C-alpha cells in the first residue's frame, strides 16, 4: 500500500497552540536560546524583549502562537493589533527546526488570526530571525508583498578612519533635542513620500505616523535604548528648518545602532546623509561601541551603496512582509 507522503509529513509537524496556553516555564528555554542567537549573530541584547514576552505569557495576555512537539515549545510568534493594522512582532524557531513548513505554520496562524479574529486590514512584519530563501512561498501569497532587507554592521576601527564630508563645512549640524520631534516627524514623512520604506512601514506615510515611530524608538527597546548623544539633526542655516536627521541607539554594551537616517529631498546628493551618518557613528565609537549596525531595504540601492562605501558589511538578510486584504 503506497504511503501518503503529504499526510505523513503533516502528521510529523508540531501542534500550533495559542500562546495563552503556554506557561513561562515551558517557553523559557526557547527564549534563552533566542537571546543567545541575537547576541551572537547581531550583537544585540535581547534580554529586555525576552523578559517582556515572559511577563505577558505569564499574564496569559500575549496574542500569538507556539509550536508544541512532544510537550516542548519549539517555536513561537507574538502579535500586536493597533487600529486596523496588525504586527507580527517576532518569530523564532529552535535552530534544528528552521524548516519552511515550521515557519509557515506560525505565519499562517498569525495572518489568519489578525485578519479574521482581530479585524486587521494590513499586517506588517520584519522578522530578522526568519530563515527565508528568495523562492520560498509564504502563506496568503496572493495578499502579500515581500521586501528583502539587510542588517549591516561596521567595526569601530573603520569608523575612526572616516573623514569629514563636504557637508561638514556648510551644514549646521546639532545634537538631538527632544523639542525637535514634531519637525523631525514632518521631515520623515516628506523624505519617505513615494519611497519603498513607506510601503513597508505605513507610519512613514504621514507626520502623525512618523511621530508614533519616533515615540516608539525613543521610549521602547525594540530598536535598542535611544542614545541622544549620538543622534543629530541638520538645520538650514537661514531658516533653521530641520533638513536631515540621524538617530542612534545602543543594542548592547559596546554595540550601537542607527535607527533612522534621512535627508529632505531638496538637499539630497550634497553629502549631508554621509556627514550625519559619520557624526552618529563617531559618537557611538567615542562612547565605547566596538561596532554599529543598521537595517536597509535592498531595493534602496543608493543607501546600500553609501553604507558599503563607508565600510558596512552584510550580516543577515531578512524579509519585510506586508499582507493587505483584497
């Protein structure tokens, strides 16, 4: 009697359960493994995020799913719903379970939950621990757009060799001040109008959305701890208007990160982006960082070329995923 291979494979897959069915003790080993991987691969201290997951799992209040195999948690993802948008906040599998079938089990359950149960019309996900090949077919593919992203890093010795750019003499560049947040939000919306990154993160599409983005990176630890001393704004010398910004955070002791860099369209191609980036990187190195990192969309070729010229090297490729109801 011939074997039904599809049924056999399905029978061997783990069970998908809601995170509210999982105890802190059950998910603890998986979070310890994930914390170590963020540290070793990305030089990123994931402990604060892991502790938040433990806390809300303990309260039975975290939306999301886990994979159970033989009573052990082999993977998980958590979800956030805000207004009509859903976010897949993280997805992680044990290193020996990094198969497309396992990842798709969590993604399919997550998208279905956000669309059908939580009423989302748009779902965003940037999953740096997701192992994905270019030809991989994701769940709900007809409603999905995939944007390859790059996590890049530069070592301190390269930062120290960066020379001031041509904008160093002409631009008025100042350290970040909190009262500039509203104007910077307007700059971000202007800079990303029609840009691929505004398709990935819809907060970039409006000044109010960009303000929420700034609040998130300054008050929460998803992109590290905001570091004002390595964050800079460029002002127009005549009007005082904000024309560019570079914001930085600390991912771990000795590890910095550029969370945002953009320049107003009228002053592009004048070296201002390079000089803002150099100032932030130099400040991070002077603060004791042995390395700094950033993420960039692969389709943003001008930015990728700049980062490579500066000395950034590719560490990880990962997908940004956007599902929309049609």
